[in-house]
C-alpha cells in the first residue's frame, strides 16, 4: 500500500526523485550531513490523504490509482531509473578530466593557504586605523590660537619639514638660545625663535620661552614616529609567513600529502558541484569551526549514554557501509525529552553528543581510495514527536545546519521507515528545494513496507530484530556471519523448509515470518522406512504480538531431516526468514 501511495506522489507535475517502497526515494539528515532529519510537522495536504487511506485499504488504492498509473507509465519508468544512486569512485584515475582539473586546482589553493597559515590565523577583523604622524601634528591646533601663535605655527611647520636653521637670528638671541636649550640639537628651537624675534631683547627672551614649550610636540612627534615605525616593523615581521607550512588534519587525515587526502577533498568538491573556490571556502570554514567547537577535546569527553537507544550503529548494508539508526520515537518518553531539550544548556549538550557520536563513527571509516567512506542512515519515524515539540525541532535544525556545512557527502543512502502520512506531505513541500543528487539518496517506506524495504539494502542477518531482521544482542547461537535465507510465502499457501542431516549432531535453527499471523510447526523425519517421525514443534498459530524470532534445536541420532512447515492462510504474501547450523552432539 505504501507502494501505491507513492505512485500518487509521482504524478505531481514537479519531478521528484523518490523511491517509496515501493512508495519511496533512496544525511543535512542533513541530521548532509546529508542529513538525518527529525520530522518537522506540516499542515495536511489534500494529495496526501489518499496516502493514509491507502495503508488501510490496498484494494481501494488500486481502484483509484490504476488509471493514473497507466496514464503516466512512461513517467514512472523514467523516475524509477533516475532513483538509483551509485556512489562515485574516489580513485583519481576514475575521475573525468574536468574533475581532475578541479581537484588539482583545489590542492594548489590549499598548498598556498598552508604556506600562509590561513587555516590557523583567524580572519582579519576590522580595526580603527592607527593615527599617522600627519594626524598627530595637528594636536596643538585643537585649542584656539591667538593671532601671534597662529603666525608662529606656520613657519614652525615649514621648519620642522626642512629642519634647516635660518641665519636671521641675532647674535644676542642666539647666545641665549644656546644657554637655554638642552643638549639635543637646537635646530628646532632656533627655527621657532626666528619667527618670534623682536627688536626688544626682553621680548625676544620671553618669546624664546614660549617657543621652547611650543616645540615640545615636535619631540613627541619624533618619538611617536619612532614608535609607530617600530610597531609597523614588528607587525611586518609577524605577518611574514614561516618557512614551514602548517599541518591541518580533518578526521585524522591531513589535507594534503596522503592518498586518503584526495578522498576528503573530493567530498567537499562534490558538495559544491566541483566549484573549486566554493569548496576551498567550505574547507576553510570547516577547519575553523572544528577548532572553535573543540572537536579534538570533545572526542575525549564523557557525555553519558542516555541517548544510546536514540542513535546507534548496527551492522552493515550489502555494499559494506556501516548503518546508523535514528529512532525518534524514543523522545515520546517525557523524562528523556525533558532531560534532553528542556533548556538551552541541555540542547547544546545534545548537539555535542550528536557531533561526538558522528565523529567517532567517521573515524572508523576507510578513507583510502576504493574504501568505504560513507554511512547508510535509517530513520525510524514510528511514534515520532508531532507538531508540539518545538524544542526538538530547534535542536534538530541546529544540528542539521552544522552537519550540512561541515560533514559533506557522508551519507550513501537515507532510508525513512514507518513514515507517517504527514511526513510525506512535508517532503512534498521541501522537495523542490532539494538537489537531484540529494533526492536520489532518499527512500521512504510506510509501516507495512518497512522491513521489506530494509531488506533491499541490508541483509536480514544484519537488521535488528525490532526492524524485522534476525540480528539481536547477546545471541549465543548465531552471529552476523551466519547467513539468512529468504522465501516469499504466497497468500493461502503452505511452505516447507527442510534441513537434511547425515550424522549425529545437534541442529539449531532460527525462523521468522515478518508480521507472522501464520501457523508454524517442526518435525524430524528419519531416512529409514521403519523410522518414526518426531514432533519437534507442535503446529500453532503465531500472532504478530508473539515472539519475533523462534529458535529451536533438536538432537539427531540417525540420518534424516528436520522439516519446518509454515501455513499462510491470509490474503497477503509473507516474508519467511530462516537459518540453521549444526553442533557436535555431546554425550
């Protein structure tokens, strides 16, 4: 039904690359990251009403959508082809020529920035310009001057510029000047004296005293000149780049000089469509943010384990990507919600915890060319908070912004399961603003298709029990290396599974029918014609609320086979999962 629900969505006039589990499209999350996004409620849209009804009545949907599907058959086919997303190669030899050129240009920019220490030196801040010598000179003019003083200042300025002693002074006044002036050169004093010289000797002496006081700023100016020159010289010496370029690491990998460095740079280039300058600025901003946020110190902090059920890593997908699960329904707990989002300090701690978790996960990736350097995100929206959780939306939006800006191209696929109708409506609203590349990574699945959708990308032995798989913590019999077989049980049919045994041993098996609502039984049938069939598990009806996985074992003392029988009396097909192994028979 979810599958048919999406078909309605695909008929919208705008192109949407969406795989919806058979309603859905296959990170800033993006949490881009690549985004792991907490659902943001939006108003109900009329086109999505059919989606809700579809989950309750598949037959009704078939009737309503059959005609539109035929009408847009070609369009849907084109969409299904565009949905498939294949990760680009991180090997330089596999890149196209324009991409190789962009990578080389980015390396050159980074090399220059490392030599100039642009990653560690903070960006220049606007400061008020330092006063120049010319700006210092007018100080005496700040006060009103009398006409005689104004007349004196003009020649003084000229004399200060030329520093030439004029021979207009009389011998008498010259002697007095020599007696009254200190050891430093008397040129400046003499120049000022010449301006105030008078016929009357007494007046001349008085004028000289005034001149001496007026000349003081000249000495100060010279001192200021020397100080400013020293400061400028010191500033120049500090701004001169060191001979050794700085070393900058991201996720434990240097920006240049390592074969893994190219993989890191390609992430930033792809996030900016191979626009070199944009990618370079993004790298610089990321490096500065990591220092401001204190990423290295954050890795060593103990932030508790209250959120270990909200976000956790579990297993790998079929291509080897580690899988991260985001379970938003956990925030239905009022105690956990208040402890995580009730005030700004707690929201900041949540943000630190989320960044720390992502950093630790990223450092386990293989950044070598050809290695696995991305993550698959599984977003469980079952019982996710609704429109009233303002604090959660605020914290999530902040996390999304940071992850998008500083963790480019780390999501291989975004799978949303247990998707409510309102989230699909929300996606329809934001879809026009998403890039084709981002939408091609999205997959949406309603509750009835969640397990089936996960199995497309993740093997059942790697999927946690709560999501339809057979992987569970503390399993003493089986591990993720014990492969699981899958069989589709058609409606109103009976399916049998046989485990032939030729020697004495103990046979152990696990079996699960996704959604159950079937009858299950097991028996041992010996090869000998005169042997007796042994009932291992009496046939019984198993409901969806019973144990998700049945584990049995049987000690076998003669050649024969164990036969499992599953009867599906419903009108829906069922997914059967099973695996087995033998152990030596103990005396």
